[in-house]
C-alpha cells in the first residue's frame, strides 16, 4: 500500500504522506524499515548510537520524523517517571491510573508484557509474547562456537522440536561448564552448576524461497550471510 501511494506522487505537485504507528515485533517488515529511517532522520546520522545523540547530518530533507521512545536503561514496569517519554499526551488523553493498571497487568500476566511494551511504551520487542523477558535474557547471552569450545564434551541434555508442514526443525543442547558460588537468602553459600545452552534450526533448501514468501522471513538472505 505504501509503495502504491509513493509511486502515485508523480500525479501531485505537492504530495504529502503522513504515517503514524505503534512499535511492532517483526523486524523484517515495512514498519521496521520506516522506523529505522525515521530514527536516522531524527538523529541526523546513518549510524545512531544507543542514546540517539543528534549529529546534524542531512539524511533525508524530504522527511520529518518524531519518534517517541524510552531511554536505554528505562524500565516502565518499575519507574513511572519514564512513562511520559513514550506518551506525549500522558496526563491529557492518557491517564496515570490507566497506565498503572496495564503495568500491574503485565506484572501479573507475563504473556501480556510484550504487547503492553509495544502498544503503550513504544518498545520494539523480539516477539509478540515472551516466556522470558528480554532484559533477563540479555544478562546471560554470549557469543561462542559450541563446536570449538565444547568439542568432545558430554551433552548434558538435548531437546528436539520436529517441524510439521511449515515450521522449522529446532534442536537445543546444554553442556555443563563448571560451578558458581551463590549466596542464598538465608545467608548460606552454595555451589551451583553452570551451563552453556545453544539452539540450532533448519529448513529445507528446496522450499526455502516459497517459505520466505509465506513466513515473511528472509531465509535466502540468512543463507547468503552464513
């Protein structure tokens, strides 16, 4: 639709396209592409940093963008003072009691957390719903090559999710890496095992392009990127 509208500009002397949207979760979408362009225009640089520092380069003089967002370390579930940043009409059309209610709902029902982050706090999430909140997951994420670091080691546990007609086949593995001493709530210490965990996924090569259209996922691009 956006492509048709923009191509239709050739019939107008002063065309204007106005777009407004919430955040999403699909980063292979026109919405994410437009969002990234808007951030670059607002920051005045092709490479915005995490703080969206204004640089002042001319990225696209035909576009005006206004992007509402929380700052990098803001947590709307614990700090109400950051709510205003993602809600310009906070206190006018959007009342404090309502946002407090949806925040409590996110705490009570974790499956609603990502939807509330997207629709009320302008956060681009990794998925529509989350089993583990992203900030908790990021604390234990690391880059490593299991075939180099764990070659010859015993697999502690493994799980396999076989594909049906359309989805991916996925396999998950864990390897015990050592122990870590922790302090319990009662003040005593304990040595607990630590693990590395990784997941691999596969899809048939001969149906990859057809599946890319159905799933709206760039399988071919990922293959070319290794």
